[in-house]
């Protein structure tokens, strides 16, 4: 990553670093379906995970509130098939305008997966490699 671009991504990577440092869930993997990193955790960890996720995701919507989201997030909700028990999270509109989180409880209700990615950005596009490196995710 060039120094200029790195400077523009610093707030994004800083928020994700704080999330990772406080993350109580399992290791992170790559989810190619959404070009996102993903980690699952048990329902008992949900309060701690929510605290950790707030470092990177100050905004969020459910099926009931998605109409109030910016267009790119409404489109992502439609593409991913957002369901009533799921949440679409978003980064700060200034420092991380397209950072998304998919908060998806499992069918059995005992686990949740959080996926983190950038809208419209593939696995090799900057800054995704830096995010993967930060979370120890190898393709």
C-alpha cells in the first residue's frame, strides 16, 4: 500500500485493530461469497462481541430499519438477503464509508457469525489485503 493511500486508510485500520484486540470470538477466516473475513462465536459471548464491534461499526440496520440506510447498504442488504434476525453494520461514514459487517445468527440460535468487508471490493483490492493481514486471514 502506498504511503498516501495508507494515510487515507489509517482510521479504518485503526478501528479494525481495536475490534481485533478486544475480539472474544474465534479465529478469523475468509468468506469468498462476500469477499469478507468472518468469525463465529457462541451466543454467550454476544455482549462482549457487541462492545468489540462498536469500535468499527457505529451504525447498523435491521430489516425493519434498512430503508433509512444509504443506498449502497440497502443494495447490499438485498444482495445478501438480510433476514429479520440479522443485522447489517456499517463503518463511520467519514473514515470508513463502505465498511460493512454482517451479523448473522445461526439457525439453531447458539452461534453468530460476523463478516467484515468493504462494499464492492474484492479480495485483492487495497485495503482488503491489509485487513486480511491484520486478522491473520490467508486465502
